[in-house]
C-alpha cells in the first residue's frame, strides 16, 4: 500500500465538493493507494511530465508517485475542462 499525501489546493477542492462526489473520489484514491497500476482504474501518464492522471467521472486527479518510498502525492483535483489549463 502507498501512503497518500494531498496538496493543500487539492484538499480544498475535495472538501468543496458535494458528499457523493467526495466519497466517489476518495474511494478511487484509496483504490489507487492499494494498486497504482490497477487495470480497473482509468489512469494515464501525462505526456512530457512526471505526473499521472486518474479519471473519476468528470473529475481529473493529477498526481505523482514515488515507487521507491511508496508515496502518491495528489497535486490537483479539477473538472476535465479546467485541469489541463
């Protein structure tokens, strides 16, 4: 299992969401922490970056991971239209 660290900006966004969306996103983050290479999650490596993207409905979670110390750092949580700006 990987330890999850959530950036302040991502944490603020997560708390601003309604309970249903917040629960859905936290469930996917927990699943990601157990298996960051899971085939059931919609994960893609961002081109030209050291970040990864997890898709949860209309939301995108951008994170990086350090496999040597087993840490996932959640950097941003935004809607699809805003995440890549």
